[in-house]
């Protein structure tokens, strides 16, 4: 089990020092397959910091380009989250019946039973395709997918193709206020980020392994199997925990390196989420008070900037 902790470290580190770390753990905690929680937290934090330093040491691309790439990945994932169940059911030809995500009709695929408004594809395929393309550094594929998200949200001509997601039903539920497909700030920001990436020599973009899709498939399996939808309290708690973990990871990476690239995705998500709360305060969905959510969204930005400034000051002093 100790080897699972090494996954937090970059591959060169595992190759050079992996066996040494395992030997130290076996010596410090004999007979245990898993170290104490405090040691686990320390190892994971060190692994995040090692990965962050490896990213910063890679000078193949400027920090701002990598930051925009991370922001596009975060926004694509944010747009995909409420449709995890939808895409899973579509891929396996499952009729969710009454578990459909806020549609007027329980059946909305050609193979569904009962009164049905046929649609060919789930809207979630657009952010999913965008996410996969961005993971592989193919911004020229992600750009039309993001543009199609704008088209589906801004017009009514796509209802036969994608149904009425974000029009009759809720899309991203979020903390404080919902973000629907009609709210074009999310899809517009994602499209703008993809356009910048496509224009700035896409060959320079970081290409990540398909293994990064394993958590996405697992999330689809859980959402589809348990019928967890975006208005579920379970969904809300899980999403909140995931966002807090991502913020802590961004803070740890910034504090360890003094690099500001992780400010860009945090700022992009904060802008999208804050806009939904400010523009539609009457759409509060009883998750957290609006003021608390705004503080949670805005507070990490100066914290990350201060961490970067402090780290740079320490580097100059050394």
C-alpha cells in the first residue's frame, strides 16, 4: 500500500528515490501496510510540491501558457460535472427514468420508454470531448467543442440534437447559485482559453496521460450507478470537498515554487462562480449563504499571490 503514496511524486523522483522512501517507511513503521495519517499527509504534500517544482523547471513553455491550459482544463471539468450521470447512461443505453436530471420527460433517448422527447446526444459530450482534447494538448479539437457549447446554450436549434439541458432543466448547480448552459460566461471563458491555446503553438502544450481520465470514468460510474445528480446533497458535499482539495493543492504548489501559473485557473473558476452568484442572487439553492460562498471563492486569490511573493522573497534572500 505504501507504493500508492509514491504516485503523488513525479516519475523521475520515483525512479531515483522511490525504493529509498519505501525502505524508510518499512523501517519507521514495521508490520504496517499504511503509515499514520499525519505521515500520509506529509508525504502527499511533499509529492505535490515535488510535482510543482518539476513543472516549473520545465522551460518548454511560458508559465502563463501553462496557466491558461490549466484554467481551460478546470473549466471543462466544471462544465462536465453535472452531466456525469447523463453521459454514463447514454454510453450504456440506460434509461434513468425518474432519475433524469430535471427534464420534463423521464425518457429522452430513442430507446427510452414512456413519453419521450428524442435527442441524439447528451450535452455532456461537449465538455467531455473538450476535456479529453485539452488533456492531450489538442487545443484545435477543444476549440470547436467549446464553441458548440456556446451554440447549444445561446440558441434553441440544438434541442433535437442535445435536448433541453440548461434550458428547461438545471445544469451546474454549484454553491450559492446555479450555472446553466444558457449562462454563457462559463462556456465563453472556456472557448476564449481554448482559442488562445490554439493560436499559441499548440505543440508547446503539455500532454497528459490518458490515465488522468480514470477519475472521470470512476465519477461517471458512481453518478450513474447511484443516480447522484447535481441537486443532490451528496453531490454538493463531494464537489465542495473536491474544490477545497484543489485549492489546497494550488496553494501548496504556489508556496513551494513561487510560480504564479496556478493563480490563473483559480481566478478563472472564481470569476465564473462569482458571476453566477452576483447576477442571479435570487437563484440561491440553499447550499451555502451567498456571502460565505463569495468569501470562499475570492479569499484564495490573495492568499496564492502572497504565497508566491513570499517564496520569491525567500529565494532572493538565499
